[in-house]
């Protein structure tokens, strides 16, 4: 993975590095399921449980924590902190690892039992020391407790993924298509304590109608 921004327009103007555009295989898959091997990546992460739609719930609080750290790192260029290797970039989309009670598959009929890790990907130049600085800086400036936020390195490995277009509540149909594709290729889903149902949210749910929302759905698999 490149550690430097991509420059375009024949050197006249530089654009912020956009993970969605530069790594289309991870962020812009087709609507039909396909295999993908996902390498290790670093994330800002917050763990929690419960219905993500609950007003003032854990999930809503996690969003504030995630974006507080994400933008502290991105805007470090405006302050005294000089992060080695820093380049301008677009904050990557919100992601989520999800599992159900006992570590199994999610049960859409019982969202109050959802277990989750909410995530935002970090550029490779961000070290654990830079991350710790961002937590201290955000805590000081926002006068808020950022201790639930962690630096998480995670390698997904072999998965089946596709683009889901529509409401989050309609995801079970896409999950069935993924499972059927995996079976046809000689794989089974491998969801457990260390491998999770994964979603990447490409649409702002506050602005995009449910039937038009784009979400990458990714499931870990292993040979049958």
C-alpha cells in the first residue's frame, strides 16, 4: 500500500488521498459477490453493544468519539504537531464489525443484542504514538472522555464481499447471496470470536434515502 498521496492534473494541483478511489477492490465492489483477500489495516476503534438506532445509545456516542479522533489527526497539519510522513487525505468511511449473542451471526430481529466494533481506517503514517497524542489532544480541546477509543490493527484475510444497495434492514437477502456464492466456490462462512460480519458505510444515512444507500457487506470464509 502506498505511503504517499497520489498527484494528478499533471502536477498543477494535488488532490487529497481518497482510500475509496485508490483501493476500489475494498471499497467499491460490484453488486455480485466475489472473493477478496484483505490485508492488515490500522483503525480507530470503539467497542460496544446494543441497538445502533437507539437515541443517545452507545453507538451514537461512539460516532462522536471516532470522528473526534479522526479529525484531530487529519487537522494536525494546522497545529504544532508534525506527524512524520503526513499527507492530506479524505477521512475514510465509517465501518463496523458486527456479531450476535455468544459470538455468532447477527440476529436482525434482536438488534438490542448486537455486539459491535465501530471503526474508521487510519492512514499508514499514523503510529500508536501519534494516536495517543490525538487522544490527549481531543480530550483537552473537547473536554470529553476519549478513553474508550483504541488503536486497532486487524487482518481480515479471505472474505466474500459485495455492494449492498438499499436499507440496512434488507441486508439478509444480500447475506444469503454471499453465502450461496461462497458455497458454490467451496467455502463456508467463518464468523466467530476473531472474525466478524463487516459493513462499510458509503452513504450518509442522514442524507440518502434508505433504498439508495450503498454499503459494502463482507463476510470471512474458509474452505469447506
